[in-house]
């Protein structure tokens, strides 16, 4: 499944059946694991965001995400979120992907993760620009342990361009 497919999904509390909010971002760790989600509703000048730890998500589907209860929603300092998909200081979306030899592969447009409730990031969808997207389509780069998220770029092993394949709709089927 891709992050972009889940942005905007409603989040419900199973105990009360109450809508808590909508997903507006994903939170990641330095070792490419999903740490949680960020919910909408942040105040304009607030430095805190509403988050839900990935462990508190019981299920998700095409229409909604189900969490344990409203206590699973926590206030988190936005500056304490190291990596995210759409927002924050180190957001993955539009980050450049470069090989260790300095070859630019493109920019991240989406992130694939394990659809069966896994926390693992499986790969990155990469764009080489609008014209190339139209001509050749976007590419998918499987994640490896050697990939490093940096401050301004994702650095991948030298031979990574050989592992680029045409982007697919869903990794898990």
C-alpha cells in the first residue's frame, strides 16, 4: 500500500465508534519503520500535533483506520518528529534520491509499506520529472538496509539505478 492512498482517510475509535480525525501525515524512524500517523486539526500557531502510534492502530482499509480508543491520540511536539512523509523538517516527499556515486535517480513521490499491518517500508516511488513520468512512467525502488535518510537527500547504494522498475499500484497484490 502507498502512503498517498491513506492520506485523508478517516480515523475511528473502536471503543466508542467515534471519528477522531483524518490522516494528514506519516511518521517514520531513521531505520525506515512506520512509527505512527499524524492527524489533522493542528492549530495555526501550535507547535504540537495529534499523533497515533503505529502500535495503537488495530486495522485499516480502503475507507478508514481503526484505533483502540481516543486515549491513543497523543499531543506531540512537531519539532520532535524526525522524519515524516508530507510535513516537517525532514519530509520524504520530494526529497532527492542520489546514489553514493552522485547519480540523481529522481525525487520521492510516494512510499510503499507492508499492507498486512507491517511497519516496514518496502520501497519508494520515484519521479524523474513530469516529462519523463509521461514518457516512461514513475519508477519503484525497493528499500534496502543500505539506504540512508539524510537531511536533504536519500542516499542509496551505487548500483540502485539497476533495481528501478516500473511503479506498480500495490506491492502486496
